[in-house]
C-alpha cells in the first residue's frame, strides 16, 4: 500500500461517488413508487446529456437555458416511457418487467446512436476547470504535510448531486405527492382504493427520474466528456442502490459514496491487479452485499408470506 | 400443459406414452428436416451457412438459459459471461495443452459449469431481482478477470487466437464444414434439454419457478436444484462459447458481452419461456431480425446520413429492443405459444374449437 496516497484517493473516490449517488437516486425513485427496477436509466442519462448538448452547441442557446429545456424534454420522455412501455406491464411477472426495461435500454441506445451519431463530443464546461482546491492536512509524510488536491468540477458536481438527493428526499418525505408515492410503493391496489391516482403517480415518478437522469448526465458529461459509453457508467450505480437498500433515499447517498470510496481505495495498492480492479469494485461489493445482507444497509427487510 | 391428442389415438404402452415422436410420418418429417439441414452447405451460399452456424450456437446458449430462467424462474443476465469462460478454457486446452477439440469442449462445459455454480451461490439467500444483480456481477467480474489475471496465459485484453478444431483428421476450417460440428452438437444438446425438462429434475425446476415456498414444503431441496439449474445453464453456455471461439478463431473479453446476455434473454422471451421449442424459435427469429438490421442499413443511411459509420451498431439494438418490447406487450408467451395454437387449429380444422 502507498499509505501517503490514501487520503487523496479516498477523498477523490468519495467525490466521484456523488454523481453515482444521483444516478442511484433516479433508480430508487422509480423503484419506490412502482416496484420497477429501471435498467434503462443509463440510456436516459445519455439522452439527457445528448439533448443538453444539442440545445447548447447545435442551437447555440445559453447553457442554463439548454439544461432547463433538456430537463423539460426528458421529463416528457419519462412520461412517454411510462405510458407506452411500462403501463401495459402492470401486474405482469418480474421477469417481463425486467426484460421490458432491458429492451427499452437497447432501443434507446440504438435510437441515440441513430439520431446523434457515435462520435465523441466536447461538452460545455459548467464548472471552471481552473485551479484545483488545495487542502493542507495535518498528516505528515517524509517531513511534509500531505496536500489534498481537489478538482473544482469534481467538488461542484459532488455538491450538486448531494443537493439533488436532499431535494428529492425532501419531496418524498414532506409533500403530499411524496406521501402518495410512498403509499403507492407499499401496495398498488390498496393505494388505488383509497383514491390515489396511481397512474398519475407512476407518470410523475418516471418524469422525475427523467429529470434526475438529465442532471446526472450533464454532471458526468461535463467532467468526463460525452459519448455513447456514458450509459455504461450507470452500471456502477446498480451496486450502490443495492448497498444502500433498494427503497431508501438516504441509502442511495451512502451507497454511492461507499462505492466511490471503494473504487478510490483499491487504487492506493501497489499491486497492479488490485489497482486495476477499480472498475469491477462495485460488483465485488455487490456480491458481498448479496451474500451477507441482501436488503442493503438501510433497506426494508421483506418477510415472505404464502 | 395438458397434452392435446387427436381423437382415436390411445397410449397402449408406457414407452409410447412417453415417446416424443409418435407417428411414422413424424420420423419421416424429422429425417427430411435433418437431411435438409445437413446438405445445406452443398447448395446454400457461404453467408447463409454462416448464419445457420450462428443461429445454432445461439440456440445452444438459449437452451441453457431456458433451463435456468424459463424452467427454474431464476433470471440471469450473465449467460454470455459463462460463454466467455467456456471459450477461454477450450481455447487454452487446445492451444497450450494440445488437447483434441472433442475432449476440450466437454472440459470447457464443465469448467463453465463450475464457475456458474459459484455465481449461483447467492441464490441461497436472494431471489428475483437481487439474483439478477448477482448474475450481472458475473457479467463484469469474469471479463475483467480475463483481461487482468495471468497476462502471460490469457494475454490480457488482446485475447487469444484459437486453433481450428481437428476431429479424426478433418479440419473444420470454414463455415460450410463447421456447421456440421454445430448442428451435431445442437442435436445432442436439444435431446438432453428436452429430456431434462420432462424428468424429475425438470419437474423440480418448474415447481421452484411456480412457487418456491410450496416446492420447499413438498420436499424439493431449493438450494440443490437452483444450483443444478445454474450449473446446467453454465454448461450449455460453456459449450456454446467453446463452439463460437473455435468458429471465430479468436476470443477476448469483449467477444461475449452484456449486450449478448441481454440478447440471449430476449431470444428466450421472443421464443417463449419454459418451452423447448421456444429456445429454438426465439434464437432463429432474433438472429434473423439482427441480420435484417444489417441488411437494411444502407436504406437507413440515406435517411440519417450523420450516422453512416455506426449505422449497423445503431440498428441492431434498435430492432432488437423494439421486437422484445412488442413481444412483451402483445405476446408475452412467445412464438412457442403461437405454434401450439397453430397446431391445435390445424388438428381441429374445419372447426374453430
């Protein structure tokens, strides 16, 4: 282990976990209201980023206006997906629903490539790429204090992601719509019989998922560039969701940050193969979570009844 | 599924009751069909033979997935990862140890099966969606392992060049010869899959799928049978992976990827879950649709000139995704169900029911 690198990689890992938490939030949103795990979230993210790019670069709009428009478009896309693809699946077995979102992910991936092309494009910088923040720590290595270097865009996307998680968490906890969503996730039929319009609630949660995906997509694209592989980043968020607990909003934050941290920590190692394991670290964590505590850290344990 | 038999046909012995092929004309039809398949390379052109070869290998992988997902109800999106295991093991055995392909393929199947057992272990504790995630983990961990571990043997991300299989002095070095290897393997795997599905093992699988708690109460050992399902699925994947690796003569960590896993699952759904015909129908139809995407690419290039370069990569997932979604909405029981309806209608003609 290169111990002197540990603080740096740990903090970078945690910061990188911010966007993962935001993506995980989009997944939990849909799961909490409709009990559907959305494998197409990555493609929503990609579409959100591509549409933002289209508005800001191709149509040369102001960046913030472009993001706003993209958010609106993606909310509509979310509604449309719920109406056209998922509503016919209501009451179908789990396998059909999983396959529907998998099919959706393939269709959207193809559509994105068909319309926008596969080239790597420059995404407008939102946060200045200028001087990184430097923090002097009290830790001493070879007679000098260790300095932590934090890239500005990492720090800011982390902050935006955390704010996003807090806002959505607040909506769920304190508004009537949020209450309705929680009730719906508990039992669809029961919620409907108390007068909740569960179709509208599904629509709203998919719309919100579209919005969260756009924000996540923009954050990822601005720090690592925009091409079609953006949709693969989401795969790191699946383990984060399971680690935090599938139905827990604070869990997405903890899960996302822990996944980021685990990826940062293995990079400290001196052994090449351990260093290179950063890309599969989320899935190693996933296997451990599944074997030890399948419901996740904050998730509700479901008791089976016949 | 109640077996529909025409009026006037009786089972006069147990063997006849269990027989899959009951009438003389059915034997005739089967033999004619096999003769047609085996003489295909004589008159069909190279690209069709190559397509048949690809479909055959896909059917084997889907048959394995059918045992796990269709019969046992354990959803797996890691089938392609076990194909990677099979491909690598068979490539290493033939290349480095000089084994015959005839010995290397079963060894590859066994090796893939053991890896499948390991990734089936979470099925002890979790099910449904959570188990899907464990198979997704396999889909990432296994290709990573082939890229990073033992670079002097596995050759990292470059992958391995695989030798042409030689059996009894015959080199299977072109699609028109290789197709015999694929078809023969396919016939054997089909017979095994069909017999598993109607034996004690298959009935236990179905019991677990339909209600795992009830199955356990009836004395079906859940863990044992779930692991057996994982093992069998991975064995089939190993055979398919080994065939594909020797067909392509190259294998790396990207030869079988996540999209392939999704594709195999999609084939199963299009064909019909939990039916032996489904695996065959689904693989054929989806492979044909993907072939159609490739063929229709020039037409789409005129519509979307911006994407000219990546058109095939764009159309394949697009066509496949929409096919899968439409099947899920309009015919979730798949083509095998349509086939049953068609057979029933034929038997009852001219009456409607």
